[in-house]
């Protein structure tokens, strides 16, 4: 079974721009390496990552999954293969962050919430440096002092898509813990 990696970030970006290029190449490289790509399914980084996924020589229908905030599947971007309308508004960010790993490209408060959920769910989180937004602010840090894993664990910084994929391929097999809900005292 192919793993799903969420690409998260700004809902509005310029095209062309550095953020667009990073998100596009990340989506492409994810599918090149056998992953599916998940996002919130709208514009910006989400659409750029899906467009990149579609450009991969390994692309297959179903490789891009949009977890939408509303009840209407047609609100997904034109590169979304599978649209999941949740009706959960921003609370759907927890579902986006439930992917096997999360890669953040810039982003505002919504992206920060997805990063926080991914951290809580004990997922591998990779965050781009060199771009404006939350990914650069949290890259190389731990969001809190709670124990997650006995190996080196942090929000891994990446400066380029090739580096992000290298981290993903190296670290993802280590991230095996299942989130079992809030437990007091842990």
C-alpha cells in the first residue's frame, strides 16, 4: 500500500514564485517516489503540490487527495483526483495532518494548526526553511517537551525538495507509533 504524505502551506501564492516551485517539485517528487499526496484541496501550495504530482512520470489517477472543509466536492482544485468533503471547516485540518507524514511550505495559522496536529499525532513533520511563514519558524524545533520517540525527533528542516524527500525516505520508517488519544500525565 502506498503511503500518503500531506503537503500543507499558504492558500494564496504567486505563480511563478519560490513557494510555487517548492510545492510543485515536492508533489512531483512524492509521486516519483511512490507516495500519494494529500492536502486541504484548495489553491496555493495545495494546488501547486497536486499539479506537481500530476506531472510525475509515475502519476496515476487517485494520487492526489483533497480533504475539503465544506460539503461540496466541486470546491477542490482542478488537480484533485479524490475530493473528500468533510463539512468540518478548519477542523478538517486534523484529518489532513493524519497522513503518514506532513511537509509544510510556509503557511499561516491554518498551516500551524496542521503542524500541531501532526506533531500531536506523532507523525514525521518536515518544514521548509527559506520561505516566509510558519514552516521556517518551526523547522528544526520540537513543538513541546512531550516524549514522542527515543530517536532524534523534531520538525525536520529542509531547504529544497530533494532534501525533503531524502529526509522522508530515511526517517518515515522510524515513525510507527499510533496516536491513541489524549492521555493524562504523558
